């Protein structure tokens, strides 16, 4: 159904007036006085563009594009049928093959972006266990990333312990931190929990910032070792450092694949179902014999483990950690990926991480307006696709309606 | 008569400072169907919540199967055979029907028997088998009630607490639900406590009944006697 034209254009007028009220103070108020010309010029362009889009929308509503739509829908339907024919394992292995082949066809810069995307995918999937499955809104998730990063940084610099050994150690430390933070906080529900986790996230960062003797405070820790491995060079095994971006890319890819598999298994396990039950109705879950505090603590600790793994890699890749990397905005970013992608959905979270990390890189040209566009896109997403890019499970039809 | 499977001794429960039930005592013997009837706000649901530990009684004792259970965490009771179909059904809306049933058997580890019990539930409520892949929240009210009952049965209860199973359902569905209640009582030997506003229906399918009024037990008798009692007929059966 299309909206009536008068209503549409009235909405357009209101939106444009509102946009100007927002835009003018940003561009028009200067120390030297007020200015209108520049803001009008930009506003005019946006208004014309929006008007063109609206006209196109109305034309579409009137069926003017029927000649294009019909063939397009046929193609779309055929693609849909084809996609359903292709077995899941085939499409999955295609995705993995593309990911493995990626470094051969791209530049250094692209490797760099891909590594960040994969780190955020792990973070997103970890947070997804907490937020998407168990329904616990955690605004301080990045603290576990920090715990993992500092665990490896300190163990590597002071004791020279290798990256591979530190992965499980950092995972355990993060899980421990998760339990310590979770035990007092998880008795709370909903909004209260969100605020308390926000507080704990900041506490971890501030402790790192001020514990000079251990963490070197805001100066950070330098000289962290890259992951190493033994390589057979024809005559004997020699130790090499995996310093290049391609090598690091494969390490984080392996970690990401491990995370996807682990979270997938968790999703369909008995414990995963208990997480979801707690999210849906805590009291009912208790009446089913679920120890809700223990289950929530487990969800929190499991989420923290993935944060810790990602943090360990982050420290090894940057070879430097400082508290600045673990601010609230990072937590918000990871949460945004989970929500944007679709809570509780693995492909959704991966898409969300791609959208939030890779797209801003693609649109480097808009540098100045990036956050502006970012905000707009988020608002639009929540209006038009509130359950995410790739929602977890399709909601069924109510059985009364189906009959 | 045998030892009661459940006994409440002078239980008082409150929400904050407001006492919802005062000095409630009741006994339920194995194999019985006991209904608790009363008007809105008489404390029927509060009584159930005090039994299953969602609400901790302020005073009094709750004994189940020879052990004192008041003060126990509510998640410890289903493994002992005390399961509840809570008020408003409270199924998990975004889990599928089958996952909802699996949650009912969460504390059990005997996979083969769980599968058997699930088939049994599907036999009792064939509609659930049809809808097994559907989300719980997409079911109609009656189907949700069946799902809630099936979920509770998945815990192999010895004592089943049912809170208002007929609320908001079509008469035909209500009849079906009550037929199942009688069936699980008679053929499985499950003891049932039935909390109902629909006093007529509840008393007809139970052996004994308690009448609650403003948080007190005002009457207790055989179901048939309560049904015949002129006061009860006037107050709860609309005559």
C-alpha cells in the first residue's frame, strides 16, 4: 500500500525543515557572525535529492516501473529458488574459500581492514552469546577484550610466554573476570544490569589506566611478541615469527572460524536453549528447574572467553596495548554490530561487523560526515529492519491466522 | 489415610507489607485432585507461588514428600517431581514448541525416556505435534495452554500445580484440557492441585476442594459436598 501523496509531501516538508534546523547551527554559526549561504547550498542539494527519490517512489507506487519490476521479480524469484537448492555446506565452504583466498588478491591495506573485521566478528559473536542468547544487555563487554589483551601483553613482555599458550590462559582470565563482575551484577534485570555493566566496563579501564606498577598506565605496554611457530626449512625445524599481515590474517581467520563453530554448537546445545529460556522468561525457566543465576553467569563467562581470545590476538597484532583501545565507544560499537546484524544470529553478527568496520573504510571519501551517515543508517535500519540485517529465526505465522 | 504428599502449615506470604495469604493450611494426599477456588485476589496464585518457592513465605512451613521445602530455591523442586503450569502459561515465545517441551525436561539426563515422554505429550495434544517447529509465541491461547501443560509433564511430575488452566479459553478447549487433567491423574497417578476461578468445572473434576477468601481458607470439604453447599453455589457458581 502506498501512502497518500499529500501526506507524503507534507512529511517531506516537515523533514526538510527539521533537517535545516539541524544543519544551520553546524555550518552557519561562526565566530565572525551568522552565515546562511553555505548551509542553504548544502540543504538545497539534499532537498532536491530527497524530492527526486520521493517522485521515484510515487512513480513506483503508481506502477510506472512495471516494465522493469516484473522481469526483476522473476529473476529475484529464480535466484531465491536457486539459493535454496544449493546445500548449506556448499555455500559455507564457498564463503570460507573466499576468505582463505582473500589475501592473494588484495593489498596490504585490505588485509589490515580484514583483520579488524575478523577481530570484531569474534567480539560480536562473543557478545552475541550474552546479549542475543541470554538476553543480558552488557554495555561493558570491551573490558574482557582488555583483560585478554593485557593478559597476553604482560605474560609476553615479562615472562616471554608464547601466543599459543596465552590464548587459553587469556580465555580463562577473561572468564574469571566475567564471573567476578557477573556474580554481583547478574541478580539485576534489564536496564539496571545495563547500567551496572557499563560501570564495571569503565572500572576495568580505569584500573588499567591507573595501576602504573603493573600496566604502565596510559603509556601502555610496548614490545609484545608476535605469534611464533616452528617451520621445517628443509634440514631442521626453525622458529619463525608470524609478523606479516597475511600470516596474522590466517591466524585470526582460524580463530574466527573456531568462534563461529563454538557459538554454533552452543546455539543448538542444551545449555544454549537454557540461555534462551532465561532470556524469554526468567521465572518460567526457574520453574523448569534452571538455576538462572548459574546459567547467566555461564553465559557471561563464555562471552568473556571470546572477548579474551580476540584481545590476545589484538595485543599480538598491534604489539602495543594501552587503555585507550578499551573505551565505552568500543563496547557500543560491538553492541551496535550485534543489534544491526540481528540478535542471536551468527551470519547476522558477521554481516553487522562487516557493515560497521568495512563500510566506513570503503567510504573514506566522506571522512568528515562518516559519523553523520553512520547515525542516519542506524536510525534507518531500526525503522525498516528492526530485527537486524539477517534475523535469527523467522517468526512463524500465528496459527489462527494461517487457517 | 496415607501421609500427605504436600502439606502447608499456617503459611503466611506477603508482597512487601501487604499480606496476600494468612495462616493457610492445607493437605494434599497422593493421587488426589485438589482444587483451590476463590474470587479474584483471594490468594490462590499466591498459595501456589509459596509452594513452589517463587515467593518465600514469611511464616509457616511447606512440607513436600516428607521434607521441608519452604526457603528452597525454586529450581530445586522440579527435579523432585514438583512441577507447575504457571499463571498466564508463560511459555517461551521465541523457542519452538519442541524446544519448549525440551526445556520442561531440562534437569533430566535420560534421553531415551525424554523422547518417550515427548511422544506421549504429542499423543495427548496432537496439535502440538503439528506445530512442533513453530514458535511458542505464534500459538493460539488454547494451544499455548496445552504446550504449558505438556512442558510441565515433561518433568515427570508427581505433584502438578495448575494455575487457572481454563483462563480465557473456549469452552471446547477447556473441556479437552480437563479431560487431560483427569487422564494424567488416573492413568499416571499424578497428584494435581488445581487453582481455578471456574469453580463448577474445577470441583467436578476433583476429589476435594479448598475455598479461599481474602487470604484465608474459609472452607474445606469433599468436592461433591462443596458443589452441593448452598453458600458456595451462591458465591461461586452464580446461583
